[in-house]
C-alpha cells in the first residue's frame, strides 16, 4: 500500500478530529534510540517523544526483555479477579515515589481514565459535583474530563456531568496579571481563587485539578510556589487538590520527580500515564488512602495494571532510576533552554521560552508584537521536519512549539536539535517580518 493510499484510508475510516501533524504526515516504520524512520527511509530525531509517551526513546532492551519475560510465562490472563504480582510491585513503587503518606494506587490504561477516576473519587468523597480547574487546561477526552478542559480547541463543555469553574494562574504570558512580580502574580491568582470559590460556586467544591506545567496548553509554567499558595486557600475551604502529572511525572521536569514538587505542596492525589509505559498503555493515580478508598460500590478497570503493562512500566521506572534520567533531563534541559533563549534574543518571532527540564515551550508571535502566530508554528514545524527533526506544537492559539525529547537524550542530539531549531525559527522570522 502506498503512503498516499494509507493517508486516504486513514481519513476515510478515522474520525475527522484525530489530527495529524504535517501537510504530508509520516508513517513511522522503525525506531531506535531517539530516532524514528519513515516509509521512505528518512530518519528524524524525535523531540516530542511520541507525545511524551516514549520517555526512554525506542527499542529499549530492558523494557522489551521485561515484557518478553512476562509473555514467556504464558500469563496474558487479564482480569482484576486474582492477584497480579507485577501490579502489586508497580503500585508499591509508585506509592513510595509519590511522597504521599500511606499512598494507595489505582491503575488504568490512560491519562483520561486516571483523571476520570480522580474526579469520581473526589466528588464521591465530598458529595459534590463541583470542580475547579485552571484556564487553558487539558485533562482528557472522556465525559467529565473533556467537560472541565479549559482550552477551547480541546473542550466540549456542554457534555460535562461536572460543574466546573475556572481560575487564573496556568498561562501567565497572556494573563491580565502578567506584568506583576512572581509574588504579586501568585497573590493575584490566590485572590481570584478565593473570589471564585465564594462567588461562583455553590460553596461545596469537591476538588481542584491542575497540571503543574500545562501540556497541550503550550507548556505554560506557573512560578514555583504557586500551587502551594493555592493549596492554602483550598485547605481553608476543604477542597481536595489533584495534580495531573500525565506530562510532568517521572523526572521529566529535571529538578523534581513530579512537577508539583516545585511548589512545596503534597497533593491529595496525582494522576499519571504517558511516559510510564514508554509506549505501553498504562496510567493511574496515587493518592491519600481516604480518597482512593472513597468508592463504596465495586469499581474496576479491566485492563488497568495488567501483567504485560505492569512489567513494562516497572522496567521503565528501573531504567529512569538506574540511568539517573532525572539528572539528565535537568542538565540537557538547561542547555536547551539557554540555547533557545539566545534564539529568542535574536528573533522577535519568539515571544517567550518557558518550561523546566526536558519540557520546553517556545511561544511564537508576529515578529515584534505579542500577537499569537499559529502560522509561525506551522512554518517551524514543517521546516524542522524537512531538516530531520520532529517537534510538537500546542497552546491556546496553536502558536507554541513544544519540545520534550526522550529523557535518554545525548549532548550531541541536543546540539543538533538546537541548530535545526535556530535555522527553522530564523526562516519563519524572515518570512513573517
Ligand atoms: N492529562 C494531561 C495533562 C494530558 O496531557 C493528557 C493527554 O494529552 C491527558 C490527561 C489524557 O491522557 P490520555 O490521552 O492518555 O487519555
């Protein structure tokens, strides 16, 4: 089947809203390290790690061996009816990494299911269907999560069984409080939170859910300490706090293992997925026992924590620890960040460089203005692809480049990507000036 035929068949049978990247989307037919190869034999450096799913990159022997070893037992039995050794081991490991006292873990197959479960638990425990979320947020595409998403291009709020109120704080670059100092910005957002709780909600709010760095929102990054200050108000009103770590978990932000740890706060629960499976479908939540045990009726995820996914995930966590990938994310993230800042100094098509570790957003604007430029992002995406580099894009206006390579990235690959990004951003700047 030709590439054109595959694309036509994709468009005919898959939903219109499954967006593909690029005018000529590629098919990945093989992959190794941080590089993927398409059907025409062209190789690309993957600077989006799937969608932050391939935390370790591709063809990782340790993960493949763990999966093979589980397969060799013949146990592909998937149910939640009997004991699953690897599931218990994985849950113990995540609980101990979480920093939440006496934490319990519920395993799912995706970030969406993890967040749905967290929302169900919080609303059940608090006997309220009111939720707070940040503007510009994204938490998944099921009934409750899509309804609370605060980003127009990903939401469908009329569907929501949950009542949501949005608060300020996630996306500072286009916030009315953007010119304030960090401390004043945090204070203004805390005031807004208090005001929303007191004037918009019916008063009995179950939880607030937030991404420490907003993923599809364009890696928007609140100042350190922001969520700690917000949590003080949430505690006053008895509102639970859920940190959505689907993109920020497992050391990717460099300095901390979980994104929320930059905020000096222990959440009531954290949800996770993406990088944990290095491509396998696994997600879940870890939280305080009174929250995780909140269901009084039976509830299961048939495939959640199945033996294959749990074995692979354990190998991923071992790999991150054994190769100190968190330190690698911190080190190469700062090289990347500094390099991109210097590109921003030279080309005013870059409005802001932000993020932490290997999670860096580059907000593009019409040169010399603050006006969001989705066109600039499209130009850079195509130009980097032509030069053998795959990157992500996102943001409320589709104008943010998202850089999140596998955490096994090398210095040479970092330099290669920086060179490609510089050339591609320069070309977009020229075209739009
Ligand atoms: N939460 C965040 C922060 C995400 O970025 C995503 C996916 O992009 C989700 C939840 C949903 O995860 P999934 O696509 O695995 O259902």
